[in-house]
């Protein structure tokens, strides 16, 4: 059931102005504000407006194809184009002004479950909690706990762990995760779950993110088990079974989420991996494996009871650590070969959170599908429809 949208979103108001009075001084001022903020687009529930300021007609490229034509606003150098786009995913645009094309920009097309819904009660976000680690000696990290309105201490809740939590703890942020959790919990599409959002740690001025996230061993899983989650369990009634636990991350946080489930399948079974860094960042030749090993490790290891939503895009990173798009395709094929319960989604973006943010309602619903609080376990099996499909193959290249 889709959420009932409220009318308070600024982009919604801007789109209404574009229909009613596109040549008004008020609307032109609003477009100018968008451009000063370094953006050229605004959208609400699939309806989008693109803006430019130019002496001559600008050109819009949308999803790597010619976009709708710009029209000039009377008495100004402001131009506007409008489009209706698929929601629950990201799109990519570039605008050419006076012969110069701006770098492509990825933007999310949020669906109704990513907007505030007056009928869905909001959860409660804790203050920032500062933790000093023993697993990572001397490391200081921050985390936040989000408790849904439906939580009762009399009933053990599920658990959802989120990496790079400093961004997701901001309800007004671009990711809209807390809003999404409220909507899906209200609609009973996901269970009542305590969400723990954890920032990467610091030892003095040394950033620990890559060491925590990209290292392929059980250290971060122990950090969760012995420290962060242990502290949260002391305050809230949380289920201990892997069936009732999910973990999410993006980029290095995505491989971190997968690594936790891989090494601690007794506690985590649902993984939301976004633009995952399954590359060699922490590979030490002859000493330590890196994330690049996972596609091959999957193929040659007994299947583990993990359900995985895997997302990446064709314009993701390519550098000396590896190829993000090719490694994610390898991950998908390896998961398929071993008949994991997984879903692979593919976009046209770069190393961007836009697609993962937009598809969060669908992804979280898929990860938790069939959840029964009366159970403590389930053997995940591949969807028969997926089993009948071929492996992914690269059939077209971006140049000769």
C-alpha cells in the first residue's frame, strides 16, 4: 500500500508553481535559488523540473539520451524543461550551456514511500552516542539509535545495522531513510526493528573507515557483537536470531555489511549492498585477502544462509583498486551460481548513493519479505524465476 503524501515538500510546491505561473517573479527567484545551490533539477514523486540560465538555448541529456526541450521564461535568461520519470531508481542528466557540458549528475527519483506520511508515526532518534573501542584499540566512533513508534519493550524487536550512519541519522538529509523506515513499519512491510546507525571511527586524526570496512575478516563483526550492539541490547529488547537481523552499507560500507553476514551468519542474514567496493583496497599480497576475492570465494565455498540485495551502476569507479561495475557483476554471477536468494539491480549512475536511496523502500521490503515473528530461522532459497534466467553478460561497450 502506497503512502499518502503530505503537501509540505518544497519541490512539490515548486512543480506546482511551474504549472501555474512559470513566468512569475516568484518562480524565477526559486529557479535562481536552485542554480545558486549548484543544482539544476528538482523532483517530487516522479515529476521533475530541470533549470538552466543561459543566453542561448541549453540542451538537456537525460539518462544518456536526448532529454525534453528547454523553454525560456519570458523576460529572463532562465530556461525550464519538465519530465515524468520512473520512481524507485536514479536518473542521470547533463546540461550543455553555450557549448559546454556540465559533468553528469545522478539524482534519485523517490516514490511515495520515501516522503513524509502524516499517517505514519515517526520513530525516536537518540542523541549521538560516543563509543571508545577495545576491538579497535583507542578508536572513537559515534552512533545513533532509531526506535520505531511501534516498539514495545515487552516484545523483542528486529535489528537493522547501517554503516556510515552519520548521514542516515539526519532525517532532513537526502537519503530519506528514517522516513522510509517509518512508512514501511507503519504499513507492516518490514518488522518493528531497532536501527543502529554507526559512523566510521577515528584514532586521533587517523580515519579508520577503510580499515574497518574493507578488511576481509571478522574484526568488524566482533566490534558489533562485543561492543556497539551489545550496548544497544542492554537498553532495548532485541532479538538475537540472524533471521531477525539486517545490515546495510554503501561503497566500502556495503562490503562491510556483506563481510559481517559472511563471517557472522549466526547473527545476520539480510544484506543491502549499495555500490559495493568488492575491490582490492585492503589486499596485502601474500599477507591478507582483499574484497576482490569475494566473487571467487563465493563460488568455491559452501552456500551460506544469506539473502542479498546487490546494487551498482555502469558508470561506477574504475581505478587501481579494481572495477566496481565488473566486480559487482561478478558478485551477482557468483551468488547466482551458488543459488543464493539475491537480487541484482543495475543503473547508469556513477559512484553515487542516488539509486540506493531511491530504491530503499523496494529493497527493504524485498529483504524482509515473508518475515514471521513467530519464527527464528528460515532457509533462504533462490527464486525459481531467477534460477531460470541466464548469467549477466556484457553485450555492449561504451566505445568501439
